[in-house]
């Protein structure tokens, strides 16, 4: 916002950062566009559910939102380090903590076959097609959610299975007939 305040919109939502069911977001437009944005929001949204607004306001004011965000961030960092330790380079490039990790697949894998074999191993992943802007944008890969596992032990079990699949290659369950 400091570089181009006349062009920058600040938008933040609570559903990802604090609580999935708390569908409240905030927008701070550039000063010159405030009235226009306000009119557009009022024209497209009647009102925010009052209970959601009240919960969001209280949680922001009493520190619950910040505490929850901090806890989630710490857990994401721990889970990301675990994924990097088990799967690591060259499959995972980014080291910044996130709730997701992108895994580049070796050339012998297609995303479709990897997804199917992972599913057979009781690990759910999403393929590259769901996140590709253009077909040429990325080499084959999968997106692995690190936050879906209910605990770190289950996450570690899934990561070990993924690492073994990457090391061993396709299992041949989709042979050519």
C-alpha cells in the first residue's frame, strides 16, 4: 500500500486465516475510490449476517483472531518443515511455510497416474490441472495440502508414502494392454 496508495486495495478475509466458517472480509480501497467501492458493495450485497460481523469484531478486538492466526502460522511452519524433511529437494522447491506444497513430478509420472496411485495408498492430492493458468505454465506436478491431516502423525504417514512413490516410480497398476 505504501508504494502506490492511489492504486492499492487492501483486502483481507477471516475464513482462511482465522476460521473457515467465519465468512467475513474487509476492503480498504484507495481514498479516491472509497465512495465508488462503497456503492458497488451496497448494490451487490444487502448485508453481512450480523452474527458473523459480531463474532469477527469481537475476535479482532479481544485478540482471538491474532492468536488463532499465529497458532495456524506456527503449525503451517512445522508441517512445511516436516514435508521438506521427508520429501525435500528436488521435488519441493519452496522453503517458505504454507498450508500447501507443490511437488514437481519426475518425468516418468503423469499427474493423473500419481493421483490415482496416491489414492490407492490412501493419500489425497490434487493434480496440476486444477492450478494451471496455461497448459504450458508448469511441468507436471501435484498440490499437497499439509493442513488436511488431523494431526502431524497422520501427515507424516502420508508424506512417507508420497516420498516412496516419488522414489520408486509408477507401480505399474496402469499397465498397457
